[in-house]
């Protein structure tokens, strides 16, 4: 079976890391992009398989943290599409 792994330049990943609540995190939308899947599918997989992930794998931003993050990085990729909920980190 062919190996379909692609190595990304470290800058691509580093530019998707934010400091929130004193932790280095990647937004769910950025993580989904890295994995090549839709954000909603990634979040659904995490929700359905919570036992497979460490308890600190993901947390939901508060509405205020989401607003602060959008202000911090401008109307970057997190404002690309309408979100009903703040991103999962």
C-alpha cells in the first residue's frame, strides 16, 4: 500500500498555533485543513470518540475568547465562514 503522508513545512503549522489560556493551541478549522477534512467532520469524529482522545485534547472557546482572537489576528481564516459556535481548540 502506498504511503500518502505529506511533510508540511514547519512554518505552515507554526502559523496556525495560538496562545490561549496559557496553552499553545490549533483551531479546529486549521486542524481540519491540515488533515484534509471538513471542520464539522473532524468535530463530529472527536465528539463521537471522546474516549480515544486525552481529556485536554480539545476545549471550546468562550464567545469572548473567540471575539478576542478574531481581533488579535484580524478577520483571518476564522472569519471565513459563519460559525454558530466558537471554534473548538
